[in-house]
C-alpha cells in the first residue's frame, strides 16, 4: 500500500511520498563504472567533468548500492556528444522499476546512479548528483 499524504482544504502535502539525495558518493577513476549517488528511487541527474582521454559516457540506474552490480533499471548507452577531456557535462536518466510493486516495495529497495567514462585515463570529477523517487 502506498504511503499516505496530508490533505486539507487548502493544500495537498505529497512530501511523504518523495525521497531525494544530492550526496555525491564518488567520481569515476579511469574507465571504471562508479556509483555517484544512491537512494530508494529511480530518477537521477548528475554533472561531471570528463577526465583525461574520455571519449564517451554511460549513465545507469541499478538496484542495490554496489557499483557495477545489481539489476539495470535504466541505461543511456554510450553517449558521445560533447564528451572530451575537461568538458563539464550534465546528464539525466529516468525509468520505472517494473519489478517493484506497491509503494512499500519501492521505498525499501535501494537504487543508485552510476557513471562510466569510456577510455578514461584519469579520474573524472562529479560536481553535482541528485536522485529522487516518488512512491505513488
């Protein structure tokens, strides 16, 4: 059963149904897929500076809290537009976990956003990350 919300004749407070985090967990070293933000949610956005030799990026939402592991919920595939060493980029990603049923299941499942830089020869720096969930 979904979590409740507060209603009055003047407002509808949906805040108990939304979860958010803007804590940066890590930045990708070389070409490794690295967890950059995590929460019980499936809508993410991040900004990052591409490290030396980076030629493409890949952003994923996965279940769990281990980089490179867990069921893939969303995947951008290899993105090459504007990807070059030193460039500051921003990318968003969204999807729905069709295996989670009901608000309680989504609220108790952990998700993370990961970033992988193809051919990265030095660490890329994540400067902003956000992931949000709506338990509806």
